[in-house]
C-alpha cells in the first residue's frame, strides 16, 4: 500500500509595516469608554504604493469612497474603521498620513483673500493645530442640547460618524437630483438633530428644519462648529508686508506632491 506524502505546511510571511501612533483631534472624548478610539490615538502605517493605487482608483473616486478606503488601508488599530471616526478625526488622520508619507512640507497654490491674487506658498503641515475643545462639554454620550436664540426651541443633537456622513452625502445627491436644488444644509441638520422640544419623531424634526429661522440656523451651525473636533487647516502667511489668513487646500497635490 502506497503511503501518502504529507504536504509540508508553508508559513506565509507576515508583512511588517512602519507605523506611528498618532493623536486624534477629539482626544478620544467623543467615543465610548470601551472603544479603542477612547484612547485618543490610532496606530497608522506609512503609505505605500498600495495606498497610491487606492488614491488613483477611478472607480473609488467615482463612488466617493476613495478617502475611506485609504484610511481603512492605513489604520492598524484593531476594531477600528473609517466608519467609526468623526469627520474631524478623519481629517486629522489624513494630515498625519500625508506627513508620514511625504514629509511636512506642502507647497501649493493659494489665493490672497484680500486681493484675489494667486500665488504659491510652502506650508508646514505639522503647524496645523487641533481645535481647542470646550472643557465644560460632556462628550461621552455624543448628544448635546441647544436652545435657539430667536424661536427659543430646545434641540438635542449628535456628532456624526463617518458612516453617517456618507449616508448624508448619498441623501443630498439623491435629493439634489430629484429636486434640482442644493439641499445639503437642511439634509445635514435633519440628520444631526435628534429631538425638537422633546419630539423625537422624524416628521417633527423634518418639519422644524424646513421652517427654521435663518438666524436660529446660523447660531446652531456655529454651536456645532464650536463643539465638533477637527484640525485647523488655516495658517497665517506673510505676503508683501501683509499678514493674511489662508485656508490650506487639500487638492490632488496633497497626496501627490510635485516631483520638482
């Protein structure tokens, strides 16, 4: 009887990544205590040609998910995906990933807001600071209260995860196509608000947003901006003896710096 040969098990070599533990703009305050994100740090790997392929994928770009796929490829912390992150934390990770990949210098064309003049400037991305979050706000539940200054309505609202932000983007695209106008502001507010004067129904929330006073809406958006964690993509630049404040664009050159 012929003996069967036992196939030797071949061990698959595990890929070793260069990685860094990077800080999140939220400092972890916006996540449940049992989440890996509560530490306020994430382990991300240095970008490779694999990630460059992701960034140039026309299919992912067309679907609007290229940034999420990039972050999912970079995040090494177990149990965390781009869907779990707040938008501000995603922005912070993108800046950190770019610095790790190509260094902190980012030379890009910008516009002088005072004169409209276009010029090139070299930014140091490590100078981009995180927004200072209010110390008196309890972030743990992710739900906050706001009273409108004119209508005196009491709203509760929440911070949105990456997954929820993507769902809003799809809804806005569908509504814009159907109605032929931009519904981004109202659609976003309808998703953020969780109750109006203790009414948690979607019908009640939607009706309130559709009839919300402009001054109340502006005050509410300012409150959201104050509480929402993020990285400040704006720096002061000296231009012809004048100090101007310039927003740092995150265009194609952000992840594809000029070769020369």
